[in-house]
C-alpha cells in the first residue's frame, strides 16, 4: 500500500476507528450518522491532501476495523447525497442504502484483458503461472495489493505458491518491500502479454 503524504495515513485511520467505536456504543441510532461522518472525513482528506479517493478507500479498508470497500463507498455516497447531517432522514441505515442503490445493477465481472472469455478463465490463467517469488509451479491466485476481505476485485491477483501466499497474508507491507522488484516485473510482463492477446501458459523468464 502506497504511503499517504505526511502523517495523514495514521491520522485518517485514527479518525475512522474513533467514529466507528462511538457508533457501536449507540448502535442503530448513530449508524447512519457514522457513515455520513466517515464519508465526510474521506472527502475532506481527498480535498485537502489531494489524495485520490480510491487510494483513501483502499487504505481505510486495509488498516481499520470499520468495514469493507463496499461499506466505505456507501459512506461516501451518503455524504455526497446529503452533504449536511441535518438533512439525514429519520430512517435506518439499511433503508437509506437501499434507496440510494435501488435500480443499480451490479456491473458484470468482465475480464480485464482481451483474449479471456470471463473472470474464471483469468483466475485459471493466473494459477497456471509460476510463483513470482520462487518460480515454483502450481500457484494460488493471491489477492494483491489488498485482501479479498478488504474488498479486492476478482482480477487483482498475483500467482504465488502456498508458502509465499501465506507470507503475503502475514504482513502485506513487508511482503511488498521484500519482493517489490518481482511484483513489478510480473505485472509489467503479464499486462504486456495480455494486452497483446497472449494467453498461453507460463514460460521461464
């Protein structure tokens, strides 16, 4: 995960966690307000620090106990819709989210590259690659840079053997620092091949 400027990476985590803990004390009546406050916090950091909102969402999802990526985007949508807490309706959080998302179809999980029929074919493709660290065959599709639980989309995966997959889960930052060169090389070569429509099995580099 890319570090945010100055100490904002630490500050935003502290703020979001504090809002979440306060909301848990009062449960339902503060649930909607907590979503609004978190959405406002993220938009404020986006404006003041010139940090892309998508980066802030991933950072909060990865390093706080608050929620998954989808919940964070709901918080932003609630803030963008009402802008003033006095305008929040006297209904439950669930009802507001339902109203805001009503009629919105879930986007299809299209493969990110040409030559692949669907997302499942892309996952199979990744598993056929060698582990980017040790070059061992029989890889697992490991979600990177954020975990599946943090809301990583299906196509954000890299091939890792089981040993290095577990190492990634132990400490993502340490894993990135340790194998940054291999990660960059994998993405560069793989994207280059897939953009050209090359979906053949892995080769020795």
